[in-house]
């Protein structure tokens, strides 16, 4: 067992709390629903970036490359000033949904380079320009551009020309769970000596302003001398901590309190406010900081003159030890060396295979991104709706507005975020995909995430799982049973532990969620589902979460298929649990039966009015049902028609022998319900090794679908499967109703439609989670059909492949997005020359939300390591294949 695994075990057994401290700060707390107390619900406008430095947050904190404890009482992060900026750089800057021509987007460059699961070692890099940060230029130019123009990025401003920037490398190493060593290395990449003001900042989250009985914590100078200074931090529940600062120029103190005078024109209750250190340094207002050197926010000030190419290192230590006489002695460096060595040993244990150096680099940064994207997420909806005794009174509209039906939701947890800047809130179906790479390195944390979503203070009493902060009542695909089983399988395979208690706990809650789906999303009770949004944003001609402009309803091929997949995932879990408890054998039979009804309904054999399979086209489509009784397929060739492939499971002969009651029930259906069995592939005919198959898609339909999916003129891109067929580039789908034209074009990069804020696009780009599920499904089909079943891939190439080989080909195309090609170019960076050719940039990896369907360039949220982090598991498969 590696040293890191020993720490994980100690944390799980609660003998040492190695995870109490971690990268739990958000990167954007402003502009979130939690901080919005407006009547209109326009969070971006109510709490903009310009307020963030002056206004105390209610529900969380943000910072650059920062850490906090697991309840975010005490926070540490960096602030920087280059002497030119109009404000201190205390948090990442970006555009709101209204400001960006393609929606909200961070306009900074920072990279998660390393982390262990316990955060015993962490490393992050931030690139800070030496010239004034072009805040206004970025806002104005993006506002000027249309949706048909590319985004105007920070590199486009020229602020990094001639390498005029600082690399700010932040590292953390835990000596003990409560003794954290901090090292900041600053490199001047430019050609001239430059001065940088470094302000490592320690502060308390403001909890006292909202609660009249909350005891206020304090920070004060404990020791100050030329060698090192110490700040004492005392909190009523966290206890005492001490921040050691090696050779700081000065210690600056203020309060984490709102500057009401600046923002609202009313007198401040306190002379020292949140932006006091900003005003002291940037505006030379000496009276803005407390001369008594105490408060609730403090910065150690380092004024560093750094020569061209020079590295300056600053060291700090946040500890529960008050009397360290040599906090930065030889043990400081030795601890860093040990933690780095142990991190290498841990990741070698995870992936011992002979991958290329570039592959290892991508995988390591993917894991780092997953771990740095943990965030303290605090949101008590009832309090937010009602308002705080000492806070602003919420408007009456709030009682009937966003999330008013979720008063039970009470989150005070460390959760995996999709992107801590663009999506600094959990998203239910995103989270399910996060758990795959997380389960590889920390299965206990992965299990904890899934258990949170299904606990009574998250899940609605009616069984619905909360979707995401902007609308908990929206509907995401029901992928959580799939995630539960995958976590279980990964832990069993990699750690030789089969946690059936976890599986059973989650299964029991998902039974309630499954019932909610059946009762709420199958309007006519015919096993065809109308899920609505389903996480696919603008996949169709209409906003599927809103009232249709035509009236009526959409029967969804994807919603119905997700439910078919859900049935089979629950059946698989039930059979696993039935090995120890025969009761679950009967539950498995229930899901088997329900799957048959769904598989029958989607094909429409018993009722042509609800058919979603188009025999002429050989594809699944959504169907639009109008109020006058007319109905017709919405013939958009999109991943909506590929999702039926996900509803697949195989049954081994020994499984049927092990569960005779389940086998008896299955055979009863074969004998007595030919109307149902005829559309289920293929529970009668044994496959390879006498396996049985349960699937919506049989051999013939599979061949038809793959004819489109593996055609490079349609879905198959050099970098994976597109969300919409390239067919619609020449032949857009157009629907005219009530004098309005609605259309879907193939758009390989950013969308030109404003649906869902315009910052998410399912009209052509490549999305990792869908591709990942397609790969898994093809592997399962191969498991049943074997090597004799081959298809042409790509279509027209004359090259015949087994389905396993097709799955491998898709994996390789996805992985190719991040790897250097023979010319040294990474597709993820497209035509961005700095990333492609500059040696200080070219090995730094961003894991975008989605990718250009033609050239693989990364688009959407730049740090969506959440589900794009699945590349770590795909690389693991490559390593296993090479090893075998």
C-alpha cells in the first residue's frame, strides 16, 4: 500500500482527517444563484464581478489557487498586483452570460498540474500579465462580436506578447493533516526586470453578519520580525491556527465586511472593509487597513523585483502548531520532496502501464483537475428564500420563483464541480460522469458524492434528484444507477473491495427516483417519456424544457432510451445484490418486465402513434404530438437517435442458473408475451458463451444506426462522435409553425442560438460523456455478438472491424484531442499558436466542456475537467491494452 493509500484509509477510518483541508474555494462566487437576492433572479447583474472585491459573500468564498477547511471557515489564497492593474488580482475574471458572445466564460489562464486525493500534495499554475489586465477591452470586444464570431480571448489582446507575464506556481504539501506547507514560485518570463506584489491572503468566511448569535472570529499578529512573521487565527468552532510568513515586507489587516459606502452610498458600520487591502496598495490609502493589525482578513505583502528569467520563491506555513522555531528549515524542503515522491508512487500504482510520456502527462493533469475541482458547496434553500435576520429581506417574488419547491435542500458539503468558475455548483448528471475517474483514485469520495445526491436533504420527497443550482427542478438524464454500478466495479477491480452496502443504500433511494420518473415523465402511461431538458440544452428545434410554440408534447427518443438504460442498470444492481439477499431477485424481475414495455413502446409495434424508430431512415427520432392529434417525427439526425444504444445488458448463463426465479419469470415472458419479446434483442437467442442480451437495439437496427454513426460525412469525426450529423451542414432541418421558422444546422463549434444562455452547444461538437457511453455500449454488444459481427469503419473505407475494435477506434480518436500529433500540435488548442508552439505553454492541458466537431479544438467551459476527465479512464484502457 502506498503512503497516499495509507492516508486515504486513515481518513476513511477517521483516525486522521487528511481531507479536512483542500482546494475547496470556488473560483467564482459572484454571479451565482446563492448570492442573488434580486426580484428578477438575474444573478449576474445583482452580484457582478465589480462588486466581488468590496462585498462580503453570504454562502461561500472564491480565490486564486486557494484552500480552505471542509466547512470553509478559514480560507487561504493568493492576491497579486503588477503595479498597473486598477484592482488587485484576487479572483479569476470572466464574462457573464450577457457579456460573452457565446455565454459566460472565464478569461484567465490557470492550470491544475497535480494533486493527490487527500491533497497531501497539490500544484497549480497561474499566468499573470505584467501589463494592465485588459478588463474593459475584453468586455467591449466580446459585446461587439456576434454569435457568428469567435470569442475574444485574453491571448487575443496581446497582453502576453513577448512573454511579458509571470508564471505563478503554487504548491501545497501537508506535513500532518493540520500542518500545511505552502510554496509560491514566481518566474518572470519577460525580457526585463519587473516588480510583482504578492499578497498571500488569509481570511474568515463571513458568517457573523447573517447570524446575530454567531461569535466573530479574529486574526491578529502573533509575531513579527525580519525573519518570519506569524498571524494567529482564532475561530469558535475551527479552533486556532497560525500562518507563518517567511520574510514578508508587512502584514496588512482589514475586515471581511461589505463596503456599503462604495457600493450603495450609505455609511459603513466598520472603518475597515473587504477591499481595504486593495485600496491601501492600489490607491495608496494608508488608512484603509487597521494599524492595530487585527481583523478577519489579512495579507502578507511581498514586493518582489524579479529579473528576466529569474525565479523567486516565497514560503508560508498554515499550522495548528504555534511554537515552531524553524518553520522553514530543512524539514520544510524534505516534506515537499517526500510528498512529491509519494504522489508519483501513488499514480504509478493507479496506472503502472507503459504509456507514452505525453499520455501520462495528460492523465495526471486530468486527475489533478478532478481533485482541484472539489468545492465547498453551501446552500440552505429555506434560509435563502426566507432571508437572514441581519441580511437583506428577499423580495416577495422569491416565494414563487427559482427553487421555491426545494425548501428541504440543505447542502453543506464538499462536492465535485463541473468547473469551479463557469459551473461553481453541482450538476447532477455531470457528477455521475465525474465519479468514474474519481473512483479510480478515491472510491470513497466517489461513493460519498452519489450518496449525497440521494440523501433526503438533497433528493426531493417525491423522488426527484436536484438538477443544478439555476433550476433544481429541471430534469437530467437518470444515469446515477449506471454510475453506482461503475463505481462498485472499479473499486472491486482496482482495490479488491466489493462495497455492497454502498450499492444497496443507493439502490434503495434510486427506487424512489425511478418511480418519480415513471409517474411524472410518462404523460400517457405508455412507456414513452417526455423528459424535457435532459441536459442536452439546444439539441433540438425547441427548448424542450419550455412550453412548445406548437402546443402539444415531444415524445423523446433519448428520454425513453435513458429510462430503458435505467431499467437495465437497476436490474444489474438488483442481481448483484440478490447474491446475498434473494429479495432482490424479485425486484430484478420487475425491472426486466418494465424494460420490455419500454423497448416495445419505443419501436411502436403495438402502437404506431408512439413509434420513435423510422424504418425508412434506419434511425430513432423524437416525435412531435400536436394538440389536434397530428404527430410526426422530428427528423434531426442527432445523438438523440444514438442514445437507444445505451440500453443494453448481457446476462451470463451462470447468472440465470444462480437465480432460478428470475430465469423462470424471463422464460414466462418468452412463452406468453410474444408481442413484447419480438422487439427485445435478443433474449431468446444465446450469444457468445450462451450469453443472453437485453437491448432496445437488435442486430438489424444496430447495423442501420452504425451506418450513420460511423460515416465521416455524418457523425464520425476524427476526434469522436459529433452531437449532430454533418448531414445538416448542407441539409438543415427546418420546421415552420405559426409563421416562425425553427431550424437545426450542423455547427461544429459554438452555437449561434441563444437557447440556455448560448453557452452550451449540442449542435455538432463532440461531448465526452456521450462518447464514453457509446464506447461502453459497443463493448457490451461485442461481448454478446463476438468477433463474427463486423461493420465497416469508417463507412466507405472498406475496413471491417469488430465492435470492440470500433470502440477502441473511438477511444483513440477522443484521446487524440489532447495528445501531440507528429508535428507537435495538440488538436485541443486549434489555431492558438501560443499553446501550440511556446514551450512554457504547450504541455499545459485544458479539459474543455466540448470540442469542435471538425478539428477537435476545445470550446465551452475551459476547466470542465468534470466529465471530460473521463479521458483519464480511456487512457487507462489504452495502458491495459498495451500491457496485455
